[in-house]
C-alpha cells in the first residue's frame, strides 16, 4: 500500500523531551535486545524491500512494498517471445499481416516507468480515496512503519535506526531518489544501509561523467545522485547499475 512520508522530526528535541515510559511493558519489562527483535519482526511483516516514489504531483514521497523476488525473471521477456512466435506463424500462415496486436494491459507493462517492477506498480491503489483511507483490495500490505514510529517519542528514537538499517529502498526514477536521499529530513540518509536502483537513462547521461575528473563538476540529476551516494558512508550495498535507454 502506498503510504506518504513526511519530514522527520528533530530527534535531538525528541530525545530531550521524551518520557521514558518505564511503566509500560515495552520499556519497563523488555530489555533493549528483545525490543530490537520486536521492531525487526515489525519490519519483516511490513516488507523489507520498499519502493520509494514521488506522488503524481511530484510533491510527496510515498512507499509501497516490492513484490518481486531477487533474481525473478521479467515476464515481459516471455510475452515478447510469445508475440514474436505469433508474428512468425502469421507470416507462414494464410494471414497476410505480419504484425501482432499488444493489448492495453501488456502495452502499459512494456512502457511502465517502474521497469521490471511493473508488478509492484500494479499493486498500488488506483484511487486517491483508497490512498487517503489506507485502503486496498488486500490488507496484506499494510505496514507497521508509521504505527511504530508514531507510538511515542521513545519508540521513534529507538526504532528509527533499526528501520532504516533493515529495509532496502528501491528507486525507479532519479527525481524520487534525489528527493529522498538529498533531503536532510527524510529519511535520515546516514542510517541507510541498502538501496536498489532500476533506472533507464540516456546513454549520454550515463557516461557524461567520463569527461570530468570529478563527479561534482558535472551538473545534472544523475551526477547529483552519484555524488549523494558517494557521501553516504554507511551504505554498503546498492544494486544494480542503471541501463542505458537509448
Ligand atoms: Zn518491486
């Protein structure tokens, strides 16, 4: 389910004003190691791989779970093979036409801005009303990210590092990646450990940095994203490299 995220609050202020909540079971009885396990389970059931993207107006970031498994083949390749087989049969047969028709569903999949993650895009709720009321045809994708973070100041402070070091963020466009990773507020980029990019870039954009001895000298969204990634000291995994679209 797509959920909107907003700017993170001031952690230092939260820490100075947080109630210790020692009368609660969570903080009064459970040791930090067990609380850490509780948080980890919450992230697992919410989805450890999350797409992060801007809304259709380009204003707010949202997230939704990735339903693709690592290494899963793109079904569009099989559909292309099927279409090509149909075309060959038509050429050999009585039909004079050698072209084949692609229905609207597959046409949308082939042109999806989410690339091989088109099944994840199709899982998004389609109406603003559904997004607003956190509704979906299946409730299996409701996440516990915000409920845990909003439980109280202390859970926010304690669970935030666990969340951002456990979840892999997936970006399918540069604009969303820059908005998310360049912002000093959301998410705290210093805590991020794992990112996945699925980008389609013009060949020239992908290689333009070869003309400069420093990425910072080459302006543009792709160069800014590369510079941002190089500044993320704790990042230890990002994959795969984007492909050239033309
Ligand atoms: Zn996905």
